[in-house]
C-alpha cells in the first residue's frame, strides 16, 4: 500500500482531528471534576471565614451579600447586632497577577485577621505572603490609626523582602476591604440589610 503524499489538506484534517479529540477529552475531564473543584473552593472559603471571624461573642448567623464587587459574610449575634464581617477581597496588581484574600473586620473597622485564598506569586518571594510573619502584622490594626501602605510608600506595613509589588498588592486588597466596609457599615448594622 502506498503512502499518501503529505499535502496541506491532509495536515489540516489531521490537526483538526487531534484538536477535536483533545478538546473533547478536556471537556470531559472538566465535566467530571467541576463539582469537586467547586466543593473544594466552598470549603476553602468557609474555612477562611471561620478563621478571620473569631469573636468573643457567639455568632448566631452569617449573611452573605455582594457590595462594591466584594463578597461580604456579615456576622450577627442572637439580637441581630453586627459583630463583624469576612470580606472576600482581591488585587490584580500582584507580581504574577490576581491575589484573593479573606479579611475579617470588627465593627469598629479593626482588622481581625487575614487569610490568603489564592495567589500565584514567586515562590520564596511574594508567595511568602501566606506566612504569619507578613499577613499577621495586619491583625488588630485599625486603618484609622494604621497607614495601610508599605513603608517604602510612607505607610506602616513591613513589606516582604524583595517582593514590594506583592506586598503592595496584598496591602491594597486589605485596604479595599477596609474602605468598602467603612463606607457601607451603616447598611449592615442592626439586623442585616434593609
């Protein structure tokens, strides 16, 4: 049997078949794993909310709402008083792109805790944002008296060594959550949204 000559049409058909099979397999794998991925993301968010919303007063309920493109998880006590919020915030200004954080805020605007949800910064440099030495410096700080900028920019935040861009992005995401919460807090105060 003679070998078919290599023509442009043969190559295009072969590439189309390979692309269609590859695309079909990728779609099949995604379809089989999308529920698992969504479940893992949900558990990660729930763990972050619990980590940043620890308060002395028991939390009776948590309401989720979206304001200013940020997802709020508002914590209320049994009497309907706002205890604080876990705000899912972000920055697209990281060295390697988007950074997502969960910032716990108390009613007075003080940062309770910060949890890193996702980041793709350089390992050993910007990725050190997940380390307590960096992220825990925000705990207990109120933007009214603590300048949420890195020291290089005249603020109070100690940047990660050799990762000023990542540090600025992280700090900017925390500041965005604080500013948005302060601007919208009155809507959330007694008993939830009106």
